C-alpha cells in the first residue's frame, strides 16, 4: 500500500502497517485496539489532543493551521449572533486555545525553537520500513535531511514531573512514561533504512507545557543502549501483537479502559487486590469481570 497524506490515518493503512501509536495501543489494551482497527469502536478526540494539533498545525504553516481552525471552529471560537445582521461573530477563544496561543507565542520568542522550526525541511512527512519482518509506518512532525534531524513537537502538562512506572517500580521522565524513547528508536531505524545511513539521525523533542507561563525544553533522545532496549522489547512483544492483529489469537481485555468499561458485562465477585496493577497479570480479569464475548478474530 502506497501511503499518502489522505490515506495515512485510514483503517486500510492501519491494517497494512504497524505504527508506534498502534503498538502502544496493543500494549494498553488488545481488545480496544482491535475494536478500533475493525471499526467497532471510535475514540473521540480529547480536548488535549485537539489543542496539541492546534499547535502542531501552526508549526506546519499558515495554510494547514487555517484549515485546522476552520475544521474545529466550534471547538476553538466563542461566538454570538448579531441581532441586526443575523451573522455569527467571533467574540474570543475558549480557555484551552487561549493557552495554546500563549504556547505559540512562547515558541516564537525562543531563538532556539525558532531556529529548528525555520530550518529547511519537510513537515508531516511519512516513511515506511520493516521492523522484525513487520511493515511499519512513521510520520514525522519535521524532517531535516541535511543534517539529518527528526523534530517532534510535544505539548505537555508538565515536563519536569516524574511518573511512577508500575513495572520497573521507578520514577521516570515524561519522555519515558509516554513512550517517546520507543518512538525515537523506531523512527530512527526506519529513517536509516530509507537513507541508507549507518548512523542514527538526531532525534529532538521540542516540548512546551500548558502552564502559565509555559515551560519549555529541547531534548535529544539519542541513546544507543535505550534504543537497543526498546527494540528488544518490540522484538519480544511483536509476535503476539501480530497474531492478535491477524486474527490467530483472541485479544485480551485490560478490564479498565474506556472500551472495556463500555462493553463490560455484569459485575462478578473478585478479590480486592486485583485493583492493584501489579496483580492484573496474575488473574483472568475477563472471567472475573464477566466480559462480553464480541472479541472475535478479524
């Protein structure tokens, strides 16, 4: 399948290619991810996602940003109807987008951010490749070919807050907590396949917060040992994910996400300690929670 800007986010592309977002979706809840792939569950975009895309499209350029604002007009603008003319008038923006404009202003006033934003390169550019025999696709916020730099814009609540990892029992940065190190490893691998280079490109996270005033940082993720770890995790997890995606195995329900809550059956008795994440793996939560039986192979 040849990817274009029009079909990149289509269900056909989702079935033809793995992506970092899809991979993370399978790790979070296989049942929810399969329902999304099969069109049985549509996840409504959150305000945080729309605000993030508002900032992203501004970084792309005037035309993409204006198109985005037109598409999400009712989400962004406060309006009133002129009693005399009957025309709709814009009277302001909702609070989240006032904050988004503050984020954009903070970017515009930062010489380092604007230096990378304005460097000659391609925005929203996609590439495809293979990772452990599976076709993957990536879409880069900005790709600079000379020197080779992948720039990823991120809006965040707080870039300095450390998150507790239930699996490792350690606190970690927002970059690790949200899977950005895995994304950097995959993006770098596919970029090298496309360029024929044996060296990793520079992978930069340009992060700015929704705080007032915004906090910001430019972080380089290049770390060979971390990349190797993330690729090893993908190697171990991908066979199971692909068996589920191809319908050879039934997907597991996490039991607590939006999809699982929406499609759960009648409540059944279960021990209280399964509420702790470290105990989820040891129990058949489907049987305990009385899940529905619609998780049929694709």
